[in-house]
C-alpha cells in the first residue's frame, strides 16, 4: 500500500478496480450522467470520496469530505440508512440550500447508503440530467438498489481481506470511448460544412479540438487554443457567466447557450451540447435582427449570476456575524433587496399559533400591523408557505388574487413567499415584493429558495440566542438587588452594565445592607468567569456576605468566612470582593479587600484619592487566608466609589493609568447628583468588554 498526502493508506488490492467497475456499471445501467462513490472508515465521522465518474477534479474537490452531520444528501442517506431523492433544483434549494447555491443547475440526484448487515461502508450518489422525470422509475430504483448491494459487498470483502478502500485522492473515471463514426477526413469535412465554427471541450473545460473557422471567430490561433480553457486563453471570455454556462451544461447534461462580446464590437453566440465525455461547442456570429420571436432565447430575468454570487458572499459573511433576530432582519434586507431587485421584504415566524412579523423593510408600518399576529389558520401566502415548506411565486397581482381572493392591491406587482428552513423544519417565511414584473424562471426560484434557507438557518440561531440571552440576563438580574434600601443620612447610586456581546453572564455583584440606625455595609465583587456557574456562585457569595454582615461580623471576618465557604463549595472559581462597613455616626468607612480593585474617594473640595485597604488574596484560594481591614474618614460631601474591573480595564491600557484617568474624571463630576455622576463614569469606560458594577456612596448631614 502507498501513503497519500492526507495520511491515509490507499488500497492497492482487487477491491478498488472492482468498485470502479461496479460504479461505472450502475451509472450506465441507470441512465445517470455521473456517479460518486464514498467510503466511511470504521469509527469515522465523515464520508470520503474515493471515485467519481465524468467529473472534473475542480468540481469534485469541495465534496471530497462530507461530515456525517453535514446538510448534504449523501450524509443524510448514510446517517438515516435510506435513499434520498431530490427531483429538481427547486427541491434541492428548499432541502439543501448550501448545495444548491454551489451548484445552481438543473439536475436530479439520488443518494443511498452502502450497507451490509449492521455496518455502513459508504454511500453512492447518482446524478441525472435536468430533464429527468420528477421521480425515479421502478426500473431505475431496482438498478440503484442492485448497484448498492454490489458495491456494499465489494467494500465489505475488501475490508475482510485486510485491504479496505481508504480515503485518498479521488479517482476520476472516464467513460469508454464511443464507436468511431468514420474516417477522420470525412468527419473533418462534415464539420467544415456546418455554418460557423466548432470546438470540443473535455470534462475539465480544456479545448481538445477546434476548427479554423472557430479560431477565426474568436480571433486566436488554433495552436494557442488547444489544451487551454476558453476563459484562460481569451481574456474577453474571462467572466463568471462563461464558466458558469460550462458548469451548467456539464452538471445538468442539457444543451445551453450564451452570447459574448468579442472586442471591440463582435457579438458571438455559443451553443453547448454535453455528454458524459465532454462538451461540443458551436459558435456563430450573433444577429438579433435575424431571430424570430419563436426562436429568440428569452432574456434572463432578475440579477446576473455574478451579481447574485457577489451579494451571496456578503450575505453569508454578514449572517455568520448576526447575533440576534434584529441583526438577521437588517442584514437580510441590506443584502437581499439590492441583490434581487426587491423593493420590500418581511420576515415572519410562528409564535404561539400566530404569525409574528419579526421585521420588515419597504412596507408601511400600517400594512404590517394588519398582518402581525394573525392566526396560522388563516389562508395567506405567508401562512401557507410556513405550513407546507413550499415556496409560492406570483408574477402578477392577478395570479395572487386568483390564489388568495382576499388579497388587496398595493404598490407592488410581483411577489415571492419563501420558506425559512432550519434543521429540516420550516420556522418562518420570507416575503419579497417587486415593483417591476418578475417571471421567476426555475433558476431564479432555486436561487431565492436557497438564499431563504441561509436566512432561515441564521434566524434559528438568532432566536435561540435571544432566548438564551434573555434567560441569562433575567437570572443575573434576579441575583442582584432589585432596589437598594433607603438609609437615613446616606445617598447612594448603583449601576450595572452587562457586556455588550455574546451570551456570557457575568459574576459582578454589589449590595447595600442596613445594619442599624447608624451603621450600614456595602459590598462589591466579581466572580471569575462569564457563564451560568459564575452567576450562580455570585448569588452564593452575595448571600454569604449579606448574612455575615447582618450578624455584626467585622469586615475582615466577613471576607474570611465567605472565603472558607467558597473553598468548601469547591466551585473551581475565584472571586474578588471589597467590603465596607459604614459608620454614619463617626463618619468613617472600614474597608477590607480580597484582591479587588482599589476604591476611590472624591473629597468635598473636588480632589480625588485612591484608597489603599490592606491587600488580601482572592476568595477561594487559601482556607487560612487572613483579611485585614483599615478605616478611612468619610466626611459629608465626600463620595466613595466602589467598582469592578470592567470600569477601568481595556486591552492595551495600563490599569494604573486607567485608574488615574478615572480619578481625574471623578474630579469633574457633580457630587450633588450621584445618578448623573454614575452615568458619566459608566459612559467613559475605556472599553466595554466586560460587565461593569458601580456603587457610589455619600454621607449627608442629617438634621435632628
């Protein structure tokens, strides 16, 4: 056996040629245009393409490895051990939007598992020309089943002989050459008598034959054309539409045509006739005036393939960054509407038996309010699409009115209602409206359905995010004090600002505790981590601090006892905390710290000072840790500032510099309005990358 670049051993025994022969036979007998043979290494999580018929390596390359959980027909077939049939490009777009966007051509596909007993050895994929009937015939199904059985036995026997077909560079199997039609001279004479020029392309798109007339038409030397791809040898053909038409003919196995402008002003017509061995091309000067209406090809409707691909790349990139539902609505509107020429869009989903409009663009609010929250039992295009998962297209208002008599005329003339599908479920519908007539040919329908599939998958992720985000924030809010107690002689203001991204739940907390008429306590802390465990531990720490404080425990002992509790709980997380005992009668604050950022004190004269309580270890590290306390004067008019590190920490900024900047900002705030002071400090945080908790405390003179 030989070692290939992927690190797998390629089988060299009799199994490989037998499998190749069996694949070629099932392709020929079933009438398929091409076949693909996948193997599944025992214990593996992916299928590997080992052989493919009549397909360029460039087209086969993206499908060399298919994960068992990928939304690809052969993965579904192997995972579910059943035949998967996709009859046309619209069904492909609806069920497999990712595959449809890469191969937006007319073809039918069958994928089947290769199983023997309880073991699945691989998968078989067969493609038919786009003209194939919508269903497999009984005879075709029997041939596919027999071919699968034959291939399964070959793979099983090869494995039993210790020489299994292993992943490696896929083999490209070419069809046997056809019977010669006559002497070469007669064939050349026959071709020469045809109008225009002719050439032949192999499966990779390279020119294998070209007539002198064809070389003259394209303005190149025949020797320069042979062995080259047209879009490589002729710069004016290096446009996406030309290669796209080649791929359409090759994959769909149906004739197709296009026109191209040879500079400066020669318009040429190209007709492509494919089979399993390559493509024959006939080219003639294009004369639109000579065409009859019956033979003139219809102009392409909608945006060009190149335009769609451009916007598709943007849509795919932006949707991966979409976080919530609003992001999906905005980005879908920004990318889809200009790409498709639509003038209005509405994104809808089912919620509690009703159709909820999640967002819209181009429609009036009044119109959307009429349809928002309508029952799913109402017969409308949007609800029908959501119920069936089948797109609906209306080229005119007359078509829409005929299908839905209650429809009301608006300033649009064509509509597309598309299912939003995620994980095989229809979760919503997308409405697109146009102010110019649209015919919605099959290719455009497939593109629209595929794009809606991308939006559906992003919407599913976004709704899950919004749900989890709301639950996480509600949990965190429940663990923080809803209101702070009113304590005579004490002014306070608190702020909590969660991080601006992601589902992370912070462990920041604060608390204000009334002890008696002249004593109070304040605490602020930050549990390590940003997850549900951190939030839960934050609740336990806050409860422990609160309980020890109300029991009259000195500041240092409050932290010591809370530290021992954390070590007993063994959460694997550390916590910083600063505890302040406030003596209102003596106008003093006794501070103890467990690795927490140092507090600030703004004096009545405007001067700001960084306080230095005795440093202590983070809570949860050492059960014998000792926490000392230090008392600081807190006269009326001063403001004690307690905060978590999110207020000062930012990438690339020294913490001491950030603290100095905070102290300078504090000097320019109004101590008579703690709420405004808190807002100013939060607003000027250097970078909102972490949760921020802030607690401001000021003693006021009380009149007896």
